[in-house]
C-alpha cells in the first residue's frame, strides 16, 4: 500500500500549483545567488539591516508604515479604483460591440483599435497633460483614466468572448419566455458567462496591478516611485529593489493561485 501511494502523492504534487511556486522560488534563489556573486566582484556592501525602517517604524505613537509600505498601500488603492472603472468600461464596450447600433459598434471598435495599438506610457502622458487640464482632474484621476481605458479595452474582449461563447439557444429560450434584451443579459447570459470569464479576468487584474508602476511617471507616490526615491537617497539599490519585488510578489502570487484555481474548477463549465 505504501509503495502504491507514493506515485499518487507525487502525481498530485506535479499537478499542484505548489510545483510552480517551488520552481519559482528556486529560480529566485538562483538569481539572488548570481546577483550576490556579481556584487561581491563589484565590491558591493550589502546592508539589509537598513531596509526595515522603510517598511515600518516604531515611534511613540506605535508602529507606523514606512515609505515602501505606504507606496504599496497607494498601489492597492489606485488598482482597486482602476479595476472598478475598467470592469464597467469593459462591459459597456463589449455590449456596444454586440449591439445592433451601427454607431455603437463603430465607436467601440475605434476605441479598441486606438487604445490597444498605443503604449500605456503614451496614454498616461496624454491623460495627464492633455485630458487632465481639459477635464479639470488631478494626477490621481488622470492615472486612473489612463489605466481604466487601457485595461478596459482588454477586459471588453474578455467579456465579449465569454458572451459569444454561449450557445444561441440561450438567447432563443430567453426570448421565448418574453424576456427583454436587458433582462436576458442580466438573468440568463451574464451569470453563465461569468463562470467562463473569471480565470482570464483574474489574469487581467494581475496585469493591471503591475501596470500601476507607470503612474510614477506623473509623480504619484506608488510603490515603484517610493522605491526609486529610497534607492536614490540611500544607495541601497539591490536591497530596495529586491524588497520591492517581494512586495509585488506578495500580491501577485495569491492572485495567480486564485486564477489557477478558478481555471481548474470552471473548466467543465466552459
């Protein structure tokens, strides 16, 4: 029994996401070792003991977050706002592309072609220097606008793919029951499509969080901006950026595991 159980345990491990995590950890360890060897040849003096003060600080009033954790909090805040706007915009554009309105299809198609074929960096600058003064919005709103437009274009295609993947009989059954188009989307189509949309949407959320690093271009104090400032002030280049990478990983790895879990559990429903 013990001999027959070993292959089963190993097979479960091979199919498990923990295998990918282990491989990633080993890869990170290899990179760290290579950087350590390179820094030793360059005469770099590691000073990890100076890093915790930029994560948290103990003062008379208690424990306060340092510059890096404050940047992480800002990154999470702008990611959440941009995510809500991206989901709303993506669903609206997808519905316009699937509508019977010629102007709706034309405008949604033009939006997709323009946004998806221009870099996010360019859109960030245009939102801040052009759209910001015209609309009277500040840096935060300009960054949210650029991120929402960019990510909304990709999310719209995810929504559209999920909706069109449903069998035509779902529409016919809804119309035979006397449901309007709005009721059909709300009660029949979107609940079924959501099961198929969750895994790719989770992946797009990960992309959104990573793209927030570009808001530092308009002088917003996100995690990347704070890391750049701390590294410039302290000359702790390796320590600060390794810590920053670990903070990003602390967000990305749970989301990646969630995406893997959703993809696994909803495969039979797609």
